């Protein structure tokens, strides 16, 4: 798995962050969650500008309804269908605790396209509820999270945070590649 283009974008400071509540942030970077649901952007022209790489920042506040147990620790899940709770358990089961940290960058995803919720495939996807779907085809989880403050919407990380992300890359593992969840997470080639 060759991911040098992502590392180059990081070095150039051209990667943005998206803050997501836990446990959804952990599910994105561990490769189980294949779409991120947003209410924005609704315009086709605005959606066309969104494909690319995003660092996933786990918000300081997680969801607070219903709990999923993980290694003696509770991860809070909103009122969702039981299929999603099973996916959450599957997603967080085999990874370091860092994927569940709060107030930190926990990994990265590549979004090849952003669509409105409309296909039969979306109706069968337990993660898709829209109205705007950010599709994920590559997911990377960091072994150690990078604590930092987040923001609403898309935001640009500081140079110091980008430097810490670059230092974390050699230890990061890819969990989803070309749209497929990998049976075993693998280290990628960054150079």
C-alpha cells in the first residue's frame, strides 16, 4: 500500500481536519464505517470540492446514549439500530485504545466523493443516513493519538500538529484500502 501522496499533502499543509464524535471517529479510522453523514454541503458545486484526505479529530465530547462495552471501558452510542452497535463493537475490538481517545486526531480517511443519499446500496448500508454522504475508501488508524483542540466544520491543523502527524505515520496502520476492509491491518509505504 503506497500512500506517499497523503504524506506529501501533509508536508505541504494541504490536509484539513474533520471533528467527529466518538465512537464514530474510531469507527471511521478503523475501517468499519464507510460513510460520514453530514448535513452539508447540499450544492453539487460545493460537494465537488470536498474529495480528498482528511485527518479525523475525535471531539472532546462523545455521544451519550446507550453504551457499548470495550475492554472494560464504556463507549457511548446514540440511539441507533442494533446493526450499528454490532459494527461499532467489531470496529473497535482489535485496535489500540488511541482510536477511542477524545480531543485528539486518531487517524485519517480518504474521501473519493461526496453524494446525496439516494442509492439502493445506501439503503442497505447501516452507516448511511445522510442527507450528504462522505464516502470513505481508505482508512488509517494512528497507534498514538495526537491531542489538539478541534473546531466545527472543516479546519486546518497547525504546523505543530501536522509535524506530530508526520512523526506518527510510520507507526500508523491502514485498515481499509480501495474501499475494502482489510482482514488484517497493514503498515503502508509513506516514502
